[in-house]
């Protein structure tokens, strides 16, 4: 379970791009793929979509040894997933997840795991990552570091 954090709801470019992309989707079942493809083709900050990530026992131990508050005992390792959209902008690596009805869910733990996994693989600091989930109406952003590390 993550530390309590404030995730900010906002409207931004992700919402606008999602609206446009949904117009190109042939069906609701095609929405996810249409949005990812649209971002990759039309957004200059998007560098990849469907990025596979994994977090091993050694990764978890590494973060715990550095006083990160992560409770992943209920997961079988390696923990695997796919980052929907990966962007680089404003000096940060952005992990974006398209979630229909974004205002009704809270994938902070999922996105934090993705950030930890990518930080571990790339050897970049977790402070260099920002996560968000969005749909065509809302976008919620947070810093994954704040979910796992308490400021002293």
C-alpha cells in the first residue's frame, strides 16, 4: 500500500489527444490501441507505447534497503506489466496510463510499480519520474517517489 499522496485532477493535452484519438477508433474495444498509436504518431514528447516492465525480488530489496515504503508481498515476482505511454517532457520521464472513466479508479499502486521497475532497469532516480492516468475528460498526476518515500 502506497503512502497517502495528493493526486491532482486536471485537464491537459492528454485529454485533448485522447478525444481526437477516440474519433479514429473503430470500436470501444479498439480505443486503447487507437490512443497509443495516436500519441506515438502525433505527440513529439511520446517516445514509446506498450513498454514492458518488470520488478524482481532483488529490485524490491534494493528499494526497501533505501527506506522506500513498499509492501509488495502479496504479489508474485517478477511483477510484470506494460506502460501504455512513455513520454519525456519538462525534464521528467512521464508514465501515462489510459483508463476509461479515469475519475472512478485509483491506479497509484500499479503506476508506482511501473515507475519503480523502469527506474530500476534504467538506473535513473525515481525523482525523475511522474505518473498519470487519464481519459478524454480527466487527468490525474502524481510523483511516484511521494508514494513510497517519506520526506524527512
